[in-house]
C-alpha cells in the first residue's frame, strides 16, 4: 500500500490502517527519539502523541498533497514534540536559555548543603563559574547540572557538530580548573 492510500484510509478513520502505520514506524521512531530524549518511555509517549496528531492532520486533509513521505511527516511532528518535551523539562529545572545568569543562580542554590552551609570548595567553584564567559557557563551548566548529553547540548545550542561541543566543553572545564587552582 502506498502513502496516498494509507493517508486516505487513515483520514477516513480506518483503525487497521492506523495500527499498521503505527507498528511500521514505531521502532524507527524509538531509535530516532533517543537522540532527543533519554527515556524510552518518554520517546514512546511522544510517538503515541505524534500518531494521534498525525491522524488528526490526516482527518483534516493535511496529508493529501504532501511533498514528503508519511513517515517523514510523522517524524517531523514527533521531532517537534520531542523538542517541546525537552524545552518543558529544561524550564522545570529553571533553565533560561536567554539568560545564563539564571542558570548560574540555580547552580548556586543547588551547591548548598542540606544545612545551608556552602563549603570553601563550593564557593571557589561558584566564583570560578562567575568568571567564565557566557558560553562556557552555559555548556558546563547544561552538562554537569542539567545532565544533558553532548548530543543534546549540540541540538539545544544549535551547534553543527558534537565534536565542537566536546572541544568547547573541554576548553571551558580546563579554564574553570585553572581559575579554581589559581
């Protein structure tokens, strides 16, 4: 069955065609989604939401004259949803991409011990972080505080290549250590 036939059946509410389409692309989407979200459950949730959105688009006739395959269209919907999930997750941990100072304030709060006392080492790290440039603070915060992978940082900061992120992180960490060690 070709894409236009699948699209037509799905647009008419054919649940069998939708189920086949769902199963046909699920594994590929799960692999694809791992680049954006670390949890398989999150990727599967997004995939199911993307399928529902795809079905709604098909029922509105928006898949009739596509210039790409149905799979590409579905993955586009899913990719947008994965970005939104990451954006919301980052917002929940008080990550403000436009204002790195907010990120630094979060780091300061998180470094406090449970009794409210900040160690000398933590103060040294805070001071050294403040002396770094915006990009360095941002990359180190994303990597060490928000636990994003190099690939996630590459996507989040719109770098072309993960090797650029790796080398930038390495330079920033070296600079941080140098500042701390005086």
